[in-house]
C-alpha cells in the first residue's frame, strides 16, 4: 500500500488536472446511471397494453409529435420542477412538498400527452443523456491519460536525476542493461499497470457506487445479496494478486537480464565477430529468453484466473436474483413492479462489468507495483558520496595537492592503496608508473572524488577535499583517458561538452591546438558531422585529439592523462603528444603512462607497486637507483627507445 501511495503522491504535482478529471468522471458516471434509470418509467408507465379507443387517440396524436413540440413539453416539465423547488425550499418538510408538486406536474403531463408522445420524449431525453455521457467519457479519458503521462514523466525524471547522483561504485555493481531496463520497461509497467489501473479503479468504483445506489433504491434486501459475491471475489483476488506481484518481479528481473545480454553483444559486436562467438551469444540469449518466457507464462496463468472466477460468481448471483426478484413481481401482495425489477436487473447487469474490472485492476496494480519496487530501489538507494551541508566553494587551485596517509579499498576487494603520502605542487608535471593493478588509476579516481579514501585525506590548498563541493573539485580538472568516451552527436558538441556556452570560434581554436582541425574540416559536414555512438566513425588517434580539444576548451587547472597514447600508432601518437605538450603548459599535470616519450617530460616520476609508493624522483635519479623503475624501463622502454633510434 505504501508503494502505491507513493506513486499516487506524484498526483500532487498535477492536482488541477486530477480535480478536473474527477469532476468530468463524476458527470460521466452520473449520466450513465441516469440513462439506465429511464428503464423504469418506460416499462411501468409506457409498455402497458392500451384499449382500442386509447390506441386510436394515441395514433392520431403522433403526427404532432415533432421535436419542437417535444422540447416545448420538456421545458414545461422542467419549469414546473424548478418552481416546485423555489416555492417549498424554505419549508420544514421541503422534500415531501417538492416531491408532491412534481408528482402533480407529472400526472398533468401524462394526462395532456399520449403514451407514444411520452415514449418519444423519454427516448429524446435518453439520446441527450447518452450524448452528454459520451462527451464526458471522451474528456475524462483524455484528462486521465495526460495525468498518467505527466506522472510517468516525473518518475522518469526522478530516476534519471538519481542516476546522475550515484557514485561510480553504483555503476560497477549494476549491469548497464539492468539500469536501462528499469528506466524504460519498469517505468512503462508503472504507467500501464499501476497508473492506468488506478484510473480504471476510480472509474469503476464510481460506476458501482451509482449502480448500487439505484439497486438499493429499488430493494435493500436484494442489494444485500450482492455481498455473497463480493466477499469471495475479494478474498480470491487478494490471494492471486499477492502471487502475481512476486512473479511479476521475477519476470522484470529476467527482462533486465535479456536487455543486459543484448546491450553487451551490440557494444562488443567486433569482438563477437572476430572471435566467431555468434553461436555462443545466440545460445546464451536463447537460454535467458526461454527462462523469461517460462516466468511470463507462470504470471499469465495466475493473472488469468481472476476474470473467469469473477464472471462465474457474478452470473450465479444474477441467476439467483432473477429467481428471487421474479417471485416478488409475481406476488400480488408485494410492491415490486416489473419496471422496478427491470431497473434493478439492468443496474445489476451493468455493475457486473465494473466489478470484474475492479478485480482485474487489483491484479494489474500488483504487477505494476513489482516494477515500481525496482524503480524506487534505484531512486532510494542511499548516496554516501555527496556534498556536506556546509561545503566550501573552490574555483582556483593555488598551492598544492597532498595525499596524506591515504588508504583505500573497494567494498568487494582487498586494500588497493595503502598509506600513500605524496605532495603535488601547483604547476608540476608528475608521471605515475608501475605494474598493472598497482593502484595508479585508483589514485586519480580519488582525486576526482569518484570515491572517498577509506583512511587518510586528500588535501587541496590546505583543506580536506571532502569539505569542498564535488562539482567545484571536478571543474578544476580535465581528464583524457585511453578509452575515449564520445557522444553520438556533432564534433562541435563533443568538443564543447563541459563548456556548452563556448562559441564556434572557441571550438575551432581548441581543435587547432589539439591538431584536430585539419581532419575535422575534411569530414562531410565539418564540425557539424555526427560521429556515431562512442565516436565509431573516427580512428583512435582522431578520438584522442577530439578528447584533448575538449580538455583544452574546458581550460582546466589540473590535467589528468590516463595512458592517453598507449593504444596509438606512431604518427597518431606524435600528433597527440604534440597536443598534450601544448595543453600541459602552465598547468598541473598528472600522467599515468608507460611511453618513455611522455614520462621524460615530467619533472617527477612516482612508482607505484601493489598499492604503495615504492620510488619517486626524476628519470635519471630512478635509473641510477636501479630498483623497480629501472626494471620497468628495461622491459618496457628500452625496446621502444631503440626502435625509435633505428
């Protein structure tokens, strides 16, 4: 119930639409009931055999029964009813007096008009009522659909906003396909199952209320017999719905697994093709898809029990009431007339459909709530990495960055960094080298505050970085990685990402500084060329130069290069290196690399092994020491240096 109320709480944002929708819905339900109510006078007062003389008089008067005459008579009757209310409203027994005067008017009306005339009047009135009912039905459907779409928009916005606030750790522990499945499929299930079903629930409850009121007005005893069908239906539906909710959650999880496989296959399609793993991926997908099918069938089996059960119970009670009500009509000592019983029976039959819909809606809502659980799990997952209430602003890096006894471990791993002490002065260029998995990239992640240290602190300009606003810290920095991430947009947009207010001239200047301008202008649409998802239309070197242009345009005070040239060929590396040197000027630069050409331009080299700093100094100093750096140099750099010398 709490989960359902949480979904409905979004209605507060669209309360004018809700009020308008309910108003139109009440009109629709009311006129639906009034339209059925015409059955009573038609059966009891009109469909009665006339004498030969009455029939001839009736037949003679039909020629004058045009619409003008009918509306005139209807207006006369309406005026008499209004006058009856006005004359008696201040009396103590107002309702009895009003009823009595209207009764006199109705008698006079029936005396001055033939039965065929009254029948035509009732049918014209019915047509008008059904027209109003149809118009109100259209508008209430439109209004409630708008409400549904707005609520889903708000939920999806909250989901996306929550995703943007999650730490990097969240994306490491959740599959991308699962996140996408929750954002798309589960949110749509909330709309289709929970919100749409809630609208149907309100609509059908109103219908049932109108029909029950009509039935009670005819016979309280027969109305109470409805309890014998409502109680077993409610208990059975409640039991089935609980099972549906559990099974629906399993179905949604399996759908997320299928989405993950599909997403992984498409993203890594080159690897799939090059290793001839198409059959393996096909078998993996078919296996999960079959599991999804089986769980979907189990859910359908449970859900489809509701409709036949409620229909059977409804028919049984209807048959019993026809038998009981028929005896009352035949009983000469009972006041039940054929018209009254016909009205009760029509109202009962009309109520069966909304009763079945209510039972069905309850099941659908529970399926929607299973999806809502998965959506709100992500929204509600606590964000441990966030700004303090009194977080300070920082716009300029002026002095130093200090790693003060920093240690760090991931939740599911051993210690990655241990007792790191390092000081980085403004304007320094420092290289970080060491065996893979030593903790170099983790240090940069901590500096960007993707994580917080498990122990110790990172101090920027003599203040713990956790006391600064996170976005302020990241605005000081620019990062270029080995795996360049680009968006399926124009070249210009990718370069200006992070500084969207940049002019086109600024973008061009940044591209020139990154040695990217020449190949960009040769593209089909120049800077307006769409580069495809993840920059698929560009080479590795072109991607890197776009990334460097993006960093140049952002103009960060602290630069981080994470093996930015390790996967490039010689010519591309030269162009990228030249752009990097240009970008490094007058900035604090931190470089994770194993290319000698990059490291030799750094004033200090920090050697990291198994999460600790084992050496630091200049290239020459570390070579002279003859420890780990020299061994790495002999393994990685000497061949590179010799090859460049040949």
